[in-house]
């Protein structure tokens, strides 16, 4: 449950939600490759400084929503779809109708 709380907190920030959408759409112009997005593209898309993007990516990574891999001098990020599926499964328990008390 604590892992879910960390993930929902990470997604509650509008900037991090925008970053997740960028990773989902694999938007990038500089050096993105299929399945991953370079940190420089996240910086360009958000207009944030490198330290600020790094901070947000660290939060998303700690929550298990994103993984990062350093290649040369750049960081490349990918979404972790299994983590999003687990969050969706956690939420689906709240979508079930409540039993009617007799």
C-alpha cells in the first residue's frame, strides 16, 4: 500500500504527469530512441532546468513508474507499464459496486 501511495503522490504533480505523458508518447526530437526518451528531450519539452528535471525523474523512478539508464553522458528514461497496471488494479477495487446490506 505504501508503494501505491508513493506512486500516486508522484503522479499528483502536474509536471510529473506531463513527463509521464511525454514518455508514453515517446516524444522527442534530439536523441530519443524507440521505447525511451532522453533527458534532454524532457528538458526541452518542459522548459525546466536540468536539475529540476532530474529531481522530478528521481521521484518518478523511486515510485517505480519510470526507469532510467545512463548511456554516455545522457540519461534515457522509459515507463514501467507493469507498475501502472498494478496501480490500475489497486484502483479497480474501488470501482466495484458495494454490496447492498439486507
